[in-house]
C-alpha cells in the first residue's frame, strides 16, 4: 500500500469504532448533507454533478436538494459515457466528439464554482478533464469519492483475506464519511507534515524496505475534507482544489 493511502487508513482508524457490521441501506440524505457541508457553500455558488450511469444514482436527487437548501445554485447533473465503451461503440468517434466539445465544455465549466465528481466519473472523460483544466486556471473546486475510485473498488482482497460482503464495505465507508472527525484528522496531518520537514525521513520494513528522503519545502496536500472556497483560494497544487471524501489522505 502506498504510504499516503496507509496514512489515510491509519487516520480513519483513529476516529472510527470497530469494523462496521452489515446494516441498513445507505442513508443518501445524510451522505448528501455531509458532502454539501464540506463545500461550505456561499450564497449563489453554482454546483454541478458529474455522474456515471448506474452508479450512486440514488444520491443525485438528495444532493441537489441539499445544495438548494444551503443557498447554492443547482446546475443539475451531467452523465458521462460508460468507460470502457460498450460493445459496438467506436472509440475514434467518441474521441473526435470530445475534441469538438472541448471549447464549449471549457466555456460552460468556467461558470461552475463546485463540481461533484460522482463515482464512475474519471479524468478520461472529457467533461472531467475539462473541469480539471478550469481548476488549473485558478477557478473552482471539486469533490470526488475514494469510496469507488476510478472504476475500480477501493477495497481489494489480499491473499488469505477475502473481501467481506459489499454491504459491510458500504457500511464501513458510510461510517468513515459520516463519522470521521476531519478537523481532528487535519490537525494530525499538519503535525505529521511539520515533523517530516525537520529532517530526513526513513521508512523500513521487516521485508527489507529501507527508504530515505527529505520533503524540503515541497507543498503538502492535506485531504482533510475542507472543500470551501477559502481553501481553494489557498491552493498550491491541483489536488488542493480536488477534495476527496472520506477524508484522511496526505500527499
């Protein structure tokens, strides 16, 4: 596991009780309200959802309603093409279509303050990559999920350790999203980064890993769940404008 991902797991484990057991269906309203709270919307900010067919569709209506209740401007939801393409779909035709759409997408997305990249929407989609270009220009911010990341499950089986049932995985992620104290996690992340800046970092393992490095004055990305406009204005790298939920990763 990558050090950043490992730290995210460790930080989450500090805030959560024992592993979640099978429970009720996902509470889409609470999930939506949590996501919108992390946006810290200012009145009139414009919010767009980018969704994939068949993935988290039940979250779209409560998420849009939560944006409206928070004083945001609901721009609705766009649907990306499935990737990989379905049988019979011509990749060359899709690629040419994305090229033609690029200027129009950039023009429209410059009017978006917050975009929610729902599970299944990935940078390979023209709409997603266009939004990233807008972010690089210094405007806007996004929220995306590591619940289901880049078309592959975040939970992966290890030899001798089969995955639990999907409802257990979903319940665990829901508890992480709704129950983790992102502010406390952010404070731990910042202490960790400050300690790393004091000198050489060494990582070892019984299997023979022995890495040494210094981070110097390189920027550190804190995925502490803060998707506010103020946080975006202070961004130093692209991922400072791309906020991941559940929180916990540091890069």
